[in-house]
C-alpha cells in the first residue's frame, strides 16, 4: 500500500493548540461499483468546525467518498463499500446505524441546485417535518426563518415564502438548498461542487456563506476551482485515480505540495 | 397493364436514370475531383431525379384524383349538345300543350295565394289590442294549408304531364330514326337531378366493363362516349407526363455545373415536400371538422340547440308521423352525456388508482429485471383490440356482476350495465395510465430523489412528498388523455352497456353513450337528411369538442411541466 497512513491528521504536525477535534475518521475505505474499483484504501481524518476541500481530476472518486459519509452509496445499485468510517467515533457502515438517522446529521448539497417542487417555505420545512423536529407551527416558522437567515437568504425571500422554490435564481436556489440542509441541524455538511452551476457573483455569496457556517459545522466541499479551495478551505485533500494522494493544510498543499502529482494538478498540468 | 401504369414505370426508370446522369455529369464536370463541386455529387443526382419525377407524378396524381370527374363533365356536356334538338322539340310541345299550361298556371296562382295568406298571418300576429284575433288567425291557417295542398297537387300534375310529353317526344324521335346518342342525351337532360348522377355513373361503370345496376341502349351509347373521353384523357396525360419527365431531365441536366448549389435546391424541395404533407394532414382534419359542423348546423335548423343540449329525452327512433319533418322522436342528449360521464367515471375509478400505483411500483420499487418483463406485458394489454374487451365484458363480467348483485339481494339486475362496461374499460385504460405515468415519474430528475434521501427521507416519503408533486402535472396530463380515450371508446360500450338511453346515476342500469348512439344512428338503412341521421353529426361535434378541450388542457399541463425540468 502507498503511504496512506500519512493522510491521517495527527501526522500533520504544526497545527498548534487551536487544533479542532477530529470529526470524521476514515480507514481503508474502498468502494467498487459493479466490481469496478472506484476508491482505493482511503484513510483520512477530517477535523470539525473547519472547511476541508477535496480536489482532483474528474472521476477520481471525490463524490464517491462524499457519498460514503452519508451512505448515499446505499441508493446506488451495485455499489460496495468496505473499510471503516467513523463520525464522532461511531461506525457509519455499521449494520445497526439507520441511514435515515445518519443523514439527519450529515447534510448534503449537490452540484445542480435541486429545490423540491414546493414553496420556499416547504422546501426548508421538509427536513424538520419528516424528522418531527417542530412541535408547533410556530416552532416550524422559527426553524425556517433561522435556517434561511443562516443561509443568507432571508432578506431576499422573506416576503415570498409561498413562491415555488424553482422560481428563485440559480444562486438563490443553491442557498435555499443549503438552508434546507441546515434546517435539521446536521453536524457535517457535504457539498459536491456547489458552485459549478453558478455565476461568479452567486459563487462569491456561497463562499462567504461557507466561511460563516464553518464556525458551527464540519464542512467538506468538492471543488474544481483551485482558487475556491484556496479561498474557503483550511485543509485540502488531493485525490487521483481513486486514491488519496495528499492531504494537509491548504496553504501547504498549494505552496509546497509533496507529491509530484499534486504539483502537476494544481499548476494545471493535467486534469 | 394500363397505359398510366406503364407511363408511371417509365417515369420511375427515367427518375433513376436522372439520378445517375446528374451524378455522373457533376463528377465529369470536375474530372473526378469532387472537392471542387459546391455540392456532393449525390445532391446533383437527387436534383435531376426530383425534377424528372416530381412534375410527372404530380400530373399522374391529379389525373387519379380529377380524371373521373373530368370525363363525367365532358360526357355530360356532349350529351347535352346532342339533346338540344329534342329539347327544342319538347319546349315547343310544352308551350302548345293546353293541359300542361293550365296545371302550371294554377300552380303559380296557388303559390301566390299561399304567400299572400302568409303575409296576412304575419300582419295579424304582430298586431296589438283589438286587432288581435286568434279565431281569424286559425281560419287563415286553415286556408293556407288548403291552398298549399292544392298548389302541391297542381305542381305534381304539371310534372306528370311534362313526363308524359317527354316520353312522347322520346318515342316519336326514336321512331323517326334519331340516333341513340340523341336519345341518351335527351333522357339524361330531362331526368331529375339525382337521377342524372345515377345515369352518368352507370355509364361510367359500363364503360369500365363493370356490372351496372341496369342496362339500356341509351346507356350503352353514353358509355361509348365515356370510353372515348377516357381514352383521350388517358393518352393525353400519358404523353404529357413523359414530356414533363423528359423535359425536366434535359433541363436540369444542363444546369449541373461545379458551382451549382444542388444541395440547397434539394433541401428546399424537401422542405416543401414536408410542408405539403403536414398541410395535407391539417387540411384533412379541418375538412372533417367542417363537415361535422355543417351537418350539425343542418340538424340544429330542425332541432334547437337548447333542446339538444339540455333535453332529458333521447329517442330518435320513434317517428311520430312520417310526413312531419323534425318531429321524428326526441333529441335531448343529456341522457347520453350522463351515460358517457357515468361510464367514464367508473373506468377512471378503476384505471387511475391501479395504473398510478403500478407505475409507482414499476419506476420506484421494481428491480430492473421485473421492470423489463412487466412493462412490455402491461403494454401488450394496451394492444388488445377493444372488441375483445367488449365480449369479455358482455360474456364474463356482466353475468358475474348480475350474479353478485342478485345474491346481495338486488332484483332486476341486468347483464348489460354501466358497471360492467366501466370496469372493463377501466382495465383497458390501466396500461395507458401506467405507461404514461411511468414515463413521467422516470423523467423526474434523479437529483430531486437524491436531495430527499440526503435529507434522511425514506423511500415512501420521497415518493409521496417529492417525486409525486414533481410528476403531478404530467400525471394529470396522462389522466386527461385517458379520460378522452374513455369518452371516445365505443366498442366495449356497444357490447356491454346496453342501449337504453336512461338518465340515471345507478351503475347497475344499462346506459348509452354518445359514441354508441352515433353507431346506432348511422348503421343500417338511413335516409341521409333525416334529423335522426343528422343528429349523429351533432353528437360527433360534441364528442370532438369534449376531447379537444381535454387534450388541449392535457397538453398545456404537460408543457408547463416540461418547462420546469428539462
Ligand atoms: N453510480 C455509479 N455507478 C457506476 N460507477 C460509478 C458511479 N458513480 C461513479 N462511478 C465511477 O466511479 C468513479 C469515481 O466517480 P466519482 O466519485 O463521481 O468521481 P468525481 O466525483 O471525483 O469526479 C468514476 O470512474 C465513475 O465512473
Ligand atoms: Mg463528482
């Protein structure tokens, strides 16, 4: 095996005493689709209350790894996940873990904004409703309002909560989806290329939002933009052909990559 | 083989030749260096071929459509010319015939009297106060009726006398050695209008060697004229088609030079052809709608629209008195609308839940292998001819329903009921709904499902709260299309629902629908302008309007849905 142990955070010395606790710990996670290996022995420690960026060429397994974290691979026929993956020390792949409960604490935002065919209000209230989080209509109103505020969308939609979610612009839709995800108080938020369908201004807003959310959540973001990874993340992991090549503090990865493949990728020589 | 078929074959051969000539010439013009051509060599070939074949075939098609009519017209005018001498003789005889003149004069006078009385009555009706005199009005009415009867009698006598004179002139002419053609023309011209058509079509039949309904020396003479014109037109068209083909070939062949934009020309011709086809399809539809409309208007001139749309009594069969136009039965279509609605409702009550649930199962739960077998099987159901469903309803479901309800203590349950027709129609429509809904559900983007699962929703929560709302417009569209199918379905209802035009909401009684009544009204021997027959057109118009509205709404709804998720 390549030196996959080196991706475990405690080997990255020099973070100092502000070091946040480990939220997600993966050991030898492998994923195969219909017997075809997509992810090879990934081991990584992801800290809480910070943003971790996954970068790498298309098809290298970034989304696949994200889907392991909320067991969305269960919904894909023929996907087989092995290895150990712990969130707060609890084994995610354990048979006793109900994916429904797991997904309530691991939110996900997708590449293409996917608001449900409902009103803005109902989109945000979707999670609280199915998980029974609100005891009264007032509660629910409160959750919707605070989630929209956290997602920085409240000002723009407060007077049209009953309009369909699809009537918003692309950037607003993506923030709506983020509000929907944080309405059920997740601990981890997974974002799979959340800005790739947005214009630069909407992207800047989302990045700002991610930076604010960092204080309360463990955020993992997949991105194809080096600048974005550099702007929003504290740590960066570089994936290549199903393996995790390098993981460390973002400024280290971008200024002083250890692996030549990382060097090639961030300087744009391939990918 | 007929001349026309030979010419068509020749044109095809010339067309194929034209293709090769055009192609070869294009290649030859650049000495094989085809890159220098503006268009590929094949386009030059197509161009020459099209101009060789198209005009000739259009001419042949026009001959096919209008040839018969042209022959008929020409024959008629020739026979008319032949008959002019005899006609003149007849006119003389009519003028000098005292009996005929007397009848005619009497008829004219009586007609005038009828009109005069009519004016009087009109004045009386619009009068006010003392002037108003119902007794006088009644008397006038009586007088008018008598005058009308006498007028009709006089007219008939005049017509009879005239017929006698026609026969006399005819036989005199024959005795005096007039030609058969003259006699044929005379017979044709003097015949009443509807018989003229018959005479001509008989002549055409004889000319074509087919059996005709009658035969006479006059007809044979006319048939010879028909045959002569047929031959003339046929050879004229044949020669002209060949000239067109050859001319087109020669003219376009000389156009083939390297810079000739053959591709653009061919594209334009193809566009024109496609446009023509769609225009033809649209025109056909418009034509059908207009014929429905005109016949309906004729019907509504005898039966008022309000009576038709709101009347509660439907019995077109009972003719109260043979001579009373517009009085043959009752034409209130409400029982038919109600019967159609009842059966459609029952069918939808069966088809919508089952079809929808099976679509949900197929698209969201079933494994790929089950889906791969179940979907085609469901679609086979849609391919069963409705008459098969019809006798299934009549022979199996109907008796079963009667048995069940008799056992439950109902009496007089009939075999042919709205329920059995509705149930079986529902089964027929299931695959329609399930297949369309399955497509709609499948086209809900996977990202929506993923979004819901990622929120921790279960599969059934995802389906009911996200997938169904997203698919709803499409499903509504599918249901509306299914409703318009149910409304238009005929065979099952003819066989299984009985024919009683009962106005009832009881599904155990027999009812009848719009479509069934159209079948009943138009099958068997019918006179084509009785209100009974014309009412079928009005029903057809109603049916057309209903299904049109339904389809428009369905398409609108589906379209809105498409705009949202592409
Ligand atoms: N649902 C799936 N079924 C089969 N193969 C898949 C599926 N999703 C991803 N893969 C394969 O797994 C590999 C990694 O894909 P992915 O994780 O989507 O890459 P990335 O997100 O880094 O672009 C690719 O080779 C892809 O073809
Ligand atoms: Mg991806």
